[in-house]
């Protein structure tokens, strides 16, 4: 690694009213660590990832090629000053670097052609031919292959813009190869789920109140593309159904602020149970292990969690993901969000080698869950443990249902829960 860390210094901001200093993401002191040779910035348009990338270039004395500056009707005098409020830490001294953005690449290609007119030998550093004589995607790959042979720090702003899916795979392979050795380091802002799959890469999300590391499978890019490819007809046939990115976190990752927000949301969705959810998210003391939630404009609109459970049938024990607290804000219902949350939870449970998913629901919702693949359990054969430690039947108004994961057939006979229903 060449660049180890970058620190934000909000106390030095010249303003808090103008972009980029008014972005909520940049308001608190924070440090980003670059622990891998490839690091990605991901987030919605306008989240600040390209702005930070350019600021890093200026802070690291990396030249940004620019075309002739033209007059603008409303110029922001602060837009290029973020670099002055950053502090960087190098591993072993500053190294040379390069900044790439597709909107300036064509200008660079024209300059390179002018240089080649007087010194044709310069083209050998860029694939041996003029970048202007190749297609946009071909010229980009020629540029990348030649540039990345030189030791340095490479900052790439959406390099996939002009690349086909095949070319993106080529770039992914190149990044993967270079990340295993050599003297190069990459920091890349991207919307490409293909590039984000680079092994060993660190991904930073710009979609929270601070910049946070995120797993590949948790990114919007992965979830939206995967869900669309798996359920294309749902998007094309139902205008009311849309996909909302899902945040997936373990209990240890839940901050006190998020804990309070979820409890408030559960009180809104389950007003009869406010006495419980005002103090805990654990229904009947069944502590969630994984939490899945949707947000829009920093407001939770959908939620589901599952607890780690075991059930016993005879002398056999089965590992169960206890689905609980499934709810969607009233004005967002009917769009398929609860189904998306359920699918995300079941995929995670399958990944973690659970035998079954299991939930308890009211009779009016049984058909809804059955349509999604859930199957009823004979309630008379199921016992829970009450507050005194005795085994008692579950309440008559609760219908137990299961979803096959590692196992297809639910156990027969008397089923013993190890807790109260969740």
C-alpha cells in the first residue's frame, strides 16, 4: 500500500453552506483506512464519492487533466477546496499517481495525438497506436493496461462508463491480477457490480451519515442487479412493485441511534405492542441476530429480523432462523417490500446453513406467506417454553409456518421450542 489513510478535518472547512462542505457525510471527523490494494467508493449520484476522489488527487499532488475552462453561469468558489481540509498518511513516502475520469479522457487522447505527431514513439506507452483510432472502450483498456505497469497510486472515477460487460470483466481481471502484487494501488468510484466483485477489495459506502465499509453482497449494486435478473417480470409487469435496497447487519453493528430508530418504527407499525418495543426489539426476549431494513430519505420504511433458534423433535435438534417483527410503513405497503425483506433474510439463513426458516403469524396473513413458499406447521404438535420454564402449547391465534432451507421436510411429531414464540 502507498496511501494508508485520509482524515477529514471539518474544523478547517471554509463554509458549511456550500457544496461539498454542506454534505452530511462530511460533517464529522473521520478517517478512511486503505488496507487493500483496491478500494472502491460506492453510493448514490451526488453522494460525494467523485468529489472526494478529486480532492484526494489534489492532496496527493496528482494532476487532473482538464479541457479549456469555459464560462459558467453560477460558479461555486468552494467546489475544489475539500483537499485543503484533508490529511493523508503515506506508508513509505509520497508516490506518483494518475487520475482518470471518462469526461476528461477524450481531451487527454487528443493531447496524446498531438504529442505523437512530433514523437510517434510516445504511443508505445499506450498500446502502440493512437487512442483516437480505437473505439472508446478499446482505447480505455489500452490506456489502463499501459498505465498500470508503472508504480503509483491510481484514482479512477467511474472507469466502467464506456466499457461493455466483457470489457468490464477484462478490467476486473486486470485489477485482480495487480492486487496480488506489484507496486500499484487503486481507489475507484464506481457503479459497476462487476468491478465491485474484485477479490480482496475494500468497499466504502457513501450512503450513510458517515463513510462506512460494506460487504459486496450488501451494496445496492449487487442487490438491485441480482433482484432484477432473478425477478425481471415482477418489475416489468407491476408498476407498483419496485426494489428498495436492503441494509443487512448483525446485532453487534447496530448503533444506539439505529436501535432507537428501529424501536420507534416498530412502535409505529405495532401500536398495540408499544410497551414492549419502546424498550426492546427482542419479542418475547428472543434477541435478533441479523437485522434487515429499508430506508428512504434517512427514514426506515421496512424491517425484519431473525433470531438464532433451535427446535427439538424426538432426539434430533434442528437449527432455525426465527423470523420476527416483519413490518412495512403503511404508505409503502403493496409494493412487495415485505417479500423482498423475507427473501433477503432467507438467503442469509441459507448461506449460514440453517435447516429452516420459521415464523408465527396471524391467520389472515397465512395465505400471503404460503404464496411465497412458506408452509404451515401443525400447531397442536408444537410446544413453547413459558416464563416459568414449563412447556405449554403456543397461543391459538398464532399460526406457525416454516420455510425449507438446508432441509426440505419439516420434522413430524411433537416439536419443542427452546424459548417462547418469536
